[in-house]
C-alpha cells in the first residue's frame, strides 16, 4: 500500500533525524539519484512480481541531507501472510560510498600505470583492464571485459596455463611468473609476443581476484 517504516538509523545514514523523513515509499523514491531512479524502481517491481526471486539486492545512490549522493547497497526479502500472499518487503541499507571511492582510486591508479594491467576473477574471466592492456593486446577500450584470460594466451599454451592458474589460486601471493622462462601472449590479430608478468592477489568480500602486470619484452 506504499506505507514504509524507516528506522532512525536508516534516516541518520542520510543525515536526517527520525522526524525529518516521512515513512512512505515516496520518500525513498524522491531521494534516488535521477540517473538511478528508473532502474532502481524497476528492480523493486521485478522482485515483487517474481515468484522465483526470494532475495532482493540492488545498488543505487540516495541524496544525503547535505546534498551529496551516497552509494547504497540495498538487500531485502519478502514476508508472506498465512495464505502465501506478499505482505511486505523487509531489508537493510549498507552505505558503500567509501568503498566506491576506494574503488575509484584503485581504478585511477590502474589507469595511470605504465604497464598493461589486467584483473581476472577466480574463473579467469577478465573484469578490469587499463588502456595500456587494451592497446597491448589490440582490443578497443574495455572490449576484452568478460572474456577468458585464456584468449590472450596462444592456443598451444592454454592447457598448461590452466594448470598454473589453478595452482596459483591455491597459494596466491605476489610474485613474478615464469622467471627464467620464455612467456608468450597472443595479440587480437593472432600474432604472439614475449612478455614478463607479475601477479598480485586481490581479496574482496565477494571473492578473490588476480591482478596481472604485463610488459612486452619482444624488443629485448
């Protein structure tokens, strides 16, 4: 029915006292960042309409009392009456603003690196690159995202790489790869080139990531 109950802590997170924000759905909607509003509202509607989705999760920005926008992670679940009908959505908000700022600083540092930088998740899927990496491997800006790191390795070496990758995950630590050995990478155009690689494990709440620093040493 549009009625909502926001805890005093929920309101204080945005700089308000308990009496300053009304307890209704319109309050939350009015605080949404204009660029996030459509998607955030649709996410709620999709969740309420779905019989399969039991856990709600969404990220968006809400306007703080001081006029700034804070990144929020919203999580929730449905509560039902004795007839199995949805009665309400109950959840919580986590302020991600500082995390987002730290993430932005990390991305900026990555972009500023003179080396090609590629980050993959535990499955080997590329989740982040910098401009140097895109240029080195011949990909348009960020077009390698979502691809397997194996696509940047010559086909003849992929099986061996898969074994080394799994071995590294078991004892992940910062180190150089293949010291004293010749390592090869694969350009998008199909030619191979020699590289030096350094690996650094990145640990986040949602899992482990591997950050690779790659230098083309063909000219050596």
